[in-house]
């Protein structure tokens, strides 16, 4: 199976607080890439952060960071100091080297409460 | 400069019609994709092309036919449109092989079949 699972259909966070979005995946590959994409109401898909599976160090991009647990096949996204502009759908994705395609999770809708 | 551009952005048409969605990327990528996003926001791969050659053809009705005249373009033609075809269709591109940076997405085409 090549599934990517996001178990939280909806999440909410108070402005300036921290929120963590969960993602797990299934693969037998040892080398792959993981991504978090953001889709605001404009529907444009925007890359938030990416992680190479061969790198042990967790990726960070300003207020966004990941907790990558390769053995557990887990890839969660932490958003610190949440801002109103962070409100969007967030998709976790895995790139398969063998199939050369991106597998997406079902998305988590994040609401930021002022 | 728009990296991946799709036209049209919105498309409303009647059942039974034939329509096309165009996609162009100026990133020099070898691989292009079509994804369908349904009403529940689920993103599903439809087709993938590498250097004008079809490499992924998921279970998609024959009414959908992709065409890649060159590696910068991947168009989607849909025959005999049905109500269930209503969705947002995304074109995307990425490099082939080597280090995968990300999938770059177009702005999506919202297709409404009435």
C-alpha cells in the first residue's frame, strides 16, 4: 500500500499558540521524500516544508517544523506562533521514487482563532 | 512569471459536452501530472507524463485523455462530460530523478458540469 493518513480532519488553534498536525504513511521504500502543502481558500497549493527520508535531522522553515520518525513512518507538522494567515487545508504528501508520483493524505483543515 | 499555469481557471459546461484544460510549465521539469480534487478535498493522481511519455495512468474513465505535445505542456481533454466529473483539476510538475524539490502546482481549474 502507498497510503498517507491524516487522522485529524479538522484542527483549531488560538492565534499565537502552537499546533501539531499528524501524518503517517505506509511504504516499503527506504528512500523517499515527505512534504507538507498548504491550500488556502484561493486553492493554490503551496509547499510549506519538505524532508528527505535519508536525513535524520528534522526540517524547519521559520515557524514550521516537522517531527520525522522514520521507523514509525510518522511525519507531523508543528506550527508555532500561529497566525491568521495559517488558516488553510494542510496536506501531507510522500514522493515515491519507484512510481515517481506524489501520494497525498486526505488533508487537515486548520482554523486559527483570533 | 507563473511557473505552472492552467487555463481556464473556471469552466462551467453542460453534460455531454467535450472540454479541454491546458497546462504549461516554464520550469524545465521533465515530469507533469494531472490530479483531481473532489468535493472532500481529496487529491487523486490521474496521469503522469515524463518527457511526453505516459508513465502513470490511474483508473480513469476513457473519456479522459491527456496529451503532451512537448515536455512543457500537458493538456487534459474530457469527452462526454458527466455530473460526477465536477471537481477541481490540478496540473503539477516536478523534476525527474535526482533530488526531488517539490511538486509545483497550477492554480487549479474548477470544472462544474450542469
